[in-house]
């Protein structure tokens, strides 16, 4: 990264998110512009998952303590969980993970081998009990919105599903303008925080190692970074200060299918145990947006930008044309606003909108011809063109989740 940006400072300056002591530490709220970014990101990943054959579910953010005792979270992860709440004679917990819920959803119906792989996805909330001293911005929070999915499949299908997840991650990073720092094979380390089943660890580690080797991706093995139930492929990114974090993961899990007694009916008519592949394409929405703010210095790819098009009438005379242009843009699904002369000179308004991908200038000549003179965020200018050609072109680029602003611009 050429310039170091702190998302905590820049995100507040741009009106994307904020915090308040009355709500609590580690519990940021999203302002309208930040909510627009988050919504676009969530819709992108949902659409990508639908195209890849995932079915979306919703599950509650609470679960009985017994649920997490079965999954192993209570024994291996309770330090990061909120204390149980007594409710009607039962103890319920804010969930630290979505996988136990998805295992129960899978178990709720009988499944045939013909249904596998069964890909279940959710953008769901989870909660981690972090100490207040380590909280801050969007990267260290207590309430997390996770892009999560679990694939229930046969052993022979694991490698293909893991490989497909890595390809989804690659495409998402391309659309987001993100370059991964490295790929990590996260393995167990010493200590008692991991499930004690050497045979399952060996099988799952061999599978992920083979996937990485076949993919041709360079990777490093790291002991002590695995999930408590299995190894994982972590996609690492680095912020402007050189701090590395995990954004995306692919994991193989033999543990929870056994704990929840999951099965499918095979071709032989008998019961067989599925394998769970955990995968997250963009990780938590909070961390993804934090990284995007820092990666792009607030100049987000056009499809993510809170305001995608700002209309700049030179004088009040062109205001009706500006309003009509903004309305047509909104009809195409673009996020557009008008910055009129009451907000200063044209130069001042251009500078104020420096992070907006497209600036549409309308003067007397443009208004008379129903044209628009376009300025791109990177400083390029487009000769006046008919509004009916400019807006569909912008809409197509945004709809394709392109990081390019224009195809044929002149300086």
C-alpha cells in the first residue's frame, strides 16, 4: 500500500460508521453511507453464492448451551464466548459461530447422496467476548456479521469443493481490488485447545495440502493457527501499518458431523457420514470493509461506493436537468446525488466529491443537448455525450463489479 490509511479515522470522516459509549465498546453502528457499502458487499456475495449453487438460510443468534457443548465450542472456545443467560430454566448463549446451527439444520431433514454436495450459506451475526482494551474500529469488535457457508459432502467431493471456494475467493478479491499477502495452511499446535483425534487431523490436513498443491498457490504452514476442530486454509491480507490478518478461510471438518450424528443415505441404501467444508469468501463484513477503506483510501470501487454519481449543475438554470439526470440514474439502480451551486463553486464541489467515481457536469450547452460532461475520479475527463449513452455505460460497469471506471477515456 503506497499510503497508510487508518480505517478508524477515515471511516468516521467519511461518515461510514461510528461508535458510542452508550451502545458499548466493540459495537459499531453503520451510518447511511456505510450501510450502502455493506449492503452492496452483502448482495455481491449472496449473488455469487447463488450462482455457485448455494442455498441461503437464516438461523438465530442464540442457542442453548448444550448446542455448543455438542459442537465442542464450550470445551475449546468458551473463553471467547459471552456468559450463558438463564431463560425459562434453560441456559442460552450468544453464538460464537454459525456452524453448529447449520449442522442442526442439515440434521433436520433426511438426505440422499444424490443431494450432495449440499451447500448452505448465511450472512449471519455472531458474538465474541473480547476484552475492551483490544477493541477498536471495525476489525476488533464484539458483534460480527459473517459471510459463512458449510458444504456437506462426500469424502470424494471435498477437494473439488475446497478448490471451488478458493476460486470464489480469487474472483471476489479481483472485484474488490484486494491483493492477498499470502496463503497459509493453519495447523494445530501444542496445548489442549484442539480436538484430540490425530487420525481426523491427518486426513483433513492431507486433503487441504493436496488442494493447495494442485492449485499452484504458494503457501506457508503455520502451527497453532487451526480451528479447534480442524485445519484451514487462511487467506491473509496486510493493512497500511503492516499488520496481517485473516480475511477468508476454507476448512475441512470431520469432527462436527460425528458430534451431531450427521448422515446421508448412500447408493447402497446405508447411512454414511458426510464431511463438512467450512468456507468464508469475504470473512466478516466488518473486517472486509475496514480493509477496503484502508486499501483504497476511501476511494472504493465504483460498485461499492456510497455515492456512485454526483451531478454538478453549473448554475441554478441547469438544476431541472440535473434533477432529471439523477432520477434517471436512480432508475438504473445507481446511487446518485446532486451537488448544486449553493455548495460553492464548481471547483470546490469537484474537490468535495473527489472520492465519488463519476462526476457529471451540466452546463448550458449540455442542458440544451441533453448531454453530460463526465469527470472520472482518477482525473480523466469524458467529452460531452448523450445522457442516454453515459448512464447505461456506467450502469454496465458497476453491474459487472468492474474496478475500471471507463473503457475509452481521454485526458
